[in-house]
C-alpha cells in the first residue's frame, strides 16, 4: 500500500550519491552530502514567495501609514503634550484625578505608535522567555539521549547544507500530538511532543513517520520561516484575517514537499497520527482515506480552510498523496 504514495513526482535524491562513508579511523557516523539546491527549490509551493513578498510590502505600508498618521496629527499631539505637562505641574497640588484623566485621553495615533514600538521591542524578550520555558521543561535530544532521533536531525542538517545542527527538545504535551519549530535571536530550535515520539518508541517503532515530522520542522528552519527577521517582516500584515493564514498554508505545503524529499516518505501516515491518533493511525486505509478526502468539498469547508493557518487535512493529504500536483490547493 505504501508504494502507491511514494513521491514520484519530485526529483528524488539517490542514496548512493548523497552518502559518503566516514574517513578511516573516525567514529562510524554517516556523512551526508548536501542535496542540490535546484532540486530543493522545486519543492517550494509556487505561491509561497509571492504571498510573502505581498505581506512584506503590506507590513511596510501599515507601518508607514501609522507614522504618517502620527505626523499628520502633530497639532493634536502637541495639545495633548501641553495638557499632560500642565497636569504634571498641577499634580503638586494633589490634582491626581485630573492628571489621570489627561493620560486616559491619549490620542489614538500616539497609542498606535506606542503599540508598534512596544511590540517590536518586546518580541525578542517574549520568544527568549518561551525558549527558557521549553528548555527547562524538556528533554534535549542528543547523541546519548534518543540517539536515533538525533541522527535524523543531523542527517537532515547535512543534506540541507546547514552550518550547525538545530537543537531539538522533547516536551510532555499531556496527550497533544504536535511538533513545531521556533526561534530566539540568531538561533532556531525544534520542539516535539512526547506523545508523538511514542509512535516510534512504543507502538510501532515507525521511524518513517517520525522522520517525516522532523523533516517538516527542519524545512521550516531551512526556509527561514522560524527566524526573527522573517517574523519582523510580516509582523502586522500576517494578523490580517485570510491574508496571513493563506500565506501560512503555502508555507506548510512547501515544508511538506521538502519533507518528502528529505525523508523519502509520502508523509500520509504522519498526517494520520493527527487524524486518528498515535495508536490507531496505522489501521487507516490510505487509499480509502484519499478517496474520502477528494469528496470533502463545499462552501463551509472552503470557509474553514480559508481562515486556517494549516491546510485542512483532506486537502493536505491529497497533495501529499499526489506529488505530481507540485503545489497543494490554498483555497
């Protein structure tokens, strides 16, 4: 059954040409040659970069518009400054209520500018705090702890030509099946929920599924989706309903395709873990599921997919199961 969904539509690396045995006398650790970047570029969703450029331009326009609005309201701003300054002087006479009233009358344009500046300054601290939480509450996967998992990350880093292997952590998710890539300033990392890894270590020893999941998150890092500058470039525009989620769906399709190339897996089983759970996903007939997925259509399905950051599962699986489509359906 698995052979029916092998990604034949994308150029496949030849294991013999991308693998080089380690030098004599060194530890027996495989060395993987980088995949041709032209092949990697072919896995990217055709709409991802156009949507990203659109959001970057829109983000700039939003910021410029806020600044222009602030400057255009200078007369109103000056009146506010004078009123606050007067209230500060009067506060010596215990007129605290009047001072608070003047502060609460802050013009909207000043509020917007403060929000933009505060958000830009706060992001590095927020993501660093989150990283501290995950790092302190997780098990870091290394050559000694879950070495099979670490070997996968190391392999993909070499195939993608990364200068260093991203750190990967396993965190208890209380039954949640998920994995994600994230960033702090100048560094990216991966978090995988423990229940998802149990698929490999307890239920089926299904390393193909784990390989695809890790490959998907490594793809986000390779495409720089999980970087500080990428986030800053679309910080506000990505919050716009429909626009931000649509660009996000294109990113997910790109990473699914690159994950197929890296892992050699179709990825359908990995998606089934999210649909049927870690104990039942292997009992799902993939051919039957794809036939069902092709028939899941309608106005409300369209609306639900339109506002989702990830493609609805039926569209996502159809794209994975038919690699000749090259790019999955965004709408």
